[in-house]
């Protein structure tokens, strides 16, 4: 009697374990079968390797992700709760990405300014808005990761206000630049 009770107690966990093992085995076999089928398809028709690699990878992720969801379902995790968590995380990640997009853009443009060198410290630059509107003009006095600081120069040679121009603006607009000792004065 005691053996029957012990067997009944272990029956359900063993059944779940076998089901999980079967799910993983079927997923692995299906993934191998589809990969082999894609390879044979590529041998028969001239498909570019640039298409095959992402196709195989996408199929692998889709099959293994589905198998993982099925395993979690067998372990008692609700698919609805799991799906809600994944979509919630994706929504928060998308909002965070858009919130920091301008900062990332300015950081990348700072890297480009330092490496490509469209202007240097001491250069006189003008960011051209349009043909009929004057843009930001001044002598470059500082370049940091977010802004380039321009010092306005009056017609008499006296200095004016400091302008902090976002680095990304230098790659979105046309820029006029003067180098050397004979820099014009800005009126």
C-alpha cells in the first residue's frame, strides 16, 4: 500500500517532466528539420546567403520560444500573465528608447565631431537655417558630449553671449565654417 501511495505522489511530477522533455525534443527535431529543409531549398534555388542566415535564425528563435512558452505552461505559468509581462516590458522599453533618443543622437554626433572633425576649437561656424533666415553663428569655444558651445562675436571684435548648440544639429543642417587667422567678424 505504501508503494502505491508513493507512486501516486510521484506520478504527476514525472508526467510533467516527461511532457517537458517531449516538448523540447519535438522542438529540437522540428528546428533541425526546418533548417535542413531551408538548406535543401537553397541548394535547389539560388538563394543568397544574406537571406538564409536570418531565415534560419528567425525560425530557430520562433520554435524555441514557442517551446519555452509550452514548457512554462506545463510548469504552471499562465501564458496570459507571461504575455502581459512581455508586452508591458516591450512598451516600457520603447518609451524609454524614444525618451533618450535625442541624448543618444547627440552623443553619437559628438563622437562624429571628434573623429571626422567638421570643425575645431577656435573655428568660426554658422549653422544655416534656410536661405532667408540667419542661423546660429559664433566661434567654437567648447565641444562636449551633448553640446558645442559657440561664442558670439560682435562686429567690433567684442564677445557676446554663449550659444549651446546640440551636436546633432551640425549634422541636420548645413554648416558654414571659417578656419585660420583671417576669420571674418560676425555682425
